[in-house]
């Protein structure tokens, strides 16, 4: 058993100290810090302090003030200026950078407001949308005045209809609980997706690298291939937990330190504080099982190739399965109770993400979650047994080897041992 732990910690420490791991970790930490400080970064490069200036050319002489009131109610960061020059002069000021945009107000044939929006680029849809919304509200108010509607009648007309949602299913989640669960599930799905792809690929590359350097010939003479495979799986698993811990710690403290809205704590602000502890437990369970499922698959696929450049071709089908599971899960965020989602949650290679989605979003019977876990465990055990046999023969195969037909060849080598 000592040889197992030696290989496990050798794999872990070797990868931990590698330049690629250190650079990847540092770059990811920089990205996390950038995302959690995005408002500060934007303000640093935004000379206007986040405010947008718009020149208003009021051809009627009566629309500027009511239009300004509507825009102020919609977005206080939009600064309107009543422009007294001609439209050509206003356009030159926009081109010179004095204003972000120009809006020309006038009456149409029915004496209702209309406008023309001009800017250097119309790619900023948010500014245009706010201005358009303000103009629409102004037009609505003036239309109501023409038909003698009072302000109270107008408010009544646009008052949203009461529409209450009631779930008849026993123990069904409320809308607030669903929104909380959706946020948590969304984040954890990304963690599961990227972790499985990144670390499963790392295992396959590790095995292929050792084969290409002929280190494997030395190892198999002293340690059984099965011990090697599982030592590498656990070693990379330990590495993944280390890296994820760094990302989560840095991300958490950066968010709580730089965003005023997070002064009461990250989990509380985003509504995660009320998420049942069972959902968190399921997330951990499905993450670990998903990792072992794809890690085992990656290990024996990596053992079939002798050149590092062949690894990606060999593990591409595995990567596509992870991507397919993730895309189905993204669809399921909007319709978690769809029959298609229910069926695919019991397909082993999709279960880690889709069954967790259902557990987080729905109040499913506990036996369904347990069945999903049992399916995963059974698949991992079966894959481990089969994978160990392929791995035992695969590590002895050299030369051009990048076809799934090589699995049969690896199994024959195992029998001949």
C-alpha cells in the first residue's frame, strides 16, 4: 500500500509545483479578482464616472423639462443638457466627445412627441433603451391628457394585474426558494463542468506524458498498473480541491471586501443563506462522483496513447459528453420538471449535473436522488474494473495509438500477462 501513497503524493506534489499549474492558478486568481472588482475597474477607465451625457435639441420648446423628469426617474446616471445650437453643431460636439449622444425632440402630425437619436455608435443599447422608454412614457402621458384622463386614472390603467403563483404539489418550492436555488445551482454547475473537463484532461495528459518518457516501463515493474491509475486519480483529485479552495477563498474575500452590497456576507446577499444544507451536501456528493466518473474514464483513455499530441483526439468524445450534459442542464434551469430532464438525469454521464439540477430546483422524492447516486456509483465501479483492465494493457502499448480499436488490443495484452 505504501507504493500507492508514494505515487499519489508524487503526482500531487509534482503537479502542484509545475509551472503550468502555478501559472494557471495565478491567471485564474487574477480573473476572479477582476470579475469581483469589475465596478472599480470600469470606474477607473471611465472619465465621466459612470455618467452619460446627452444633448437634447428640443425643436418644440416644451418637451425638454417633462422628458428630463422621465429620464431622471429611469436612470439618474444619464445627464441631459438642453442644447441651444443647431443640429449640425450638436453633431460636431458629439464627434468631439463633449456628449455621448444627441436626441432631437419634436411633435408628429398628431402633436405627440417623437425623436431622433444620434451617437458615434449605436452599439450602446442600454442608453438608447432608457431614452426610448422615457420618450414612450412622455407620449403616454400626453396621449392620456388629450382624452381627458386624470393622473389617477392613468396610474390605474398601467397598474400591473395581480397574478399569484401557487404550487399544488406537496412540499413544492416557492418562487423565492426557486430563485435562490437557481443561483446556487447555476454557480455549482459551472464549477462541476469546468472542474471535470480540466482535471480529467490533466489525468489523461499525466498518463500519456509518463508513457512518452518511458517512465511507465520502470513503474509497472514495481507497482501494479491498477494502483498507478487510482493513485493518479486521487492525486489529481487532491490537486483539484487545493486549486478550487484557492479560487473560492480569493473570490469570497474579494467580493466581501469590494462590494458594498455584500457587507452582510456573500451568502446572505444572494439569498443563499436559506438554501437547505441538503442541497449543499448533494452538490459535494455529485461533484465528487462526477469527478471520479470522468477521471476513471480519462485515465484509461490516456493509457491508450503514446504521444501527448494524441491525447485530445482520444478524449474528445468524453469532453463532448460533459458539454452535452452541461447544455442540457442549462436548458433545465428554465424547465427542471420537463420529462426530458427527468430521463437524462438517470443517464450516468449526465447524472452529476442534471440530477443535482433536479435536486436543487425541485422537491423530488429522496429515492430518485439516491437512485441517481447508486447509478453513478455502479457506473464508476464498473468503469473502474473495466478501466483497470484496459489501463493494465494500455500502458504497455507504444507507437501510433489513437483509435478506440486499441481498447481491444489493450484487453488482449492484459490477458497475456
